[in-house]
């Protein structure tokens, strides 16, 4: 999901998508660290730039939907493996920029 977050950042900054490959990284802790760094970068970009509807729409229909799909797949596989993830209602969550 690191690449999806990286792509999200390029949509906001309008840079060319050229994500570094992380296929050779086999350490899950290192991959999680990269994911969290990219998530923090995306959070900063969204906090700094007020996105128009036309800028937001590709993010929601593309990488954000993709991330939600992958998260659902991970939750399903975890449940099938006998380790279900507890459900949570985020509809009333406090959203604060900078807290990821």
C-alpha cells in the first residue's frame, strides 16, 4: 500500500509518478516504517493544500478507494486465519491533521 500512498502524493503535488521499488525489502517492520512515513507525508500535503472538488475526486475514486479495498482484504484474510480485527465505527471520529 506504500505505492498507493506514494501515488496519492503525486496526484496532489502533480509530480511524475516514479515510486521507488520496495520489492527487495523483506523486513515487514521496514515496510511498515515506509508506509507510515508516506502516510504522514500525505497527511501534511492534504493539510497544506486546500483541494478543489476536481482535485479530490481522482484521489477518492482512485488510490483512496484502493486502500480501503486492500484494508478490507487484509481484514478478511485475518478473520479467515482465526484472528479477526475488531470492528470500529469511524463515522464520528475526530479527524486532526498531523495525527496519523
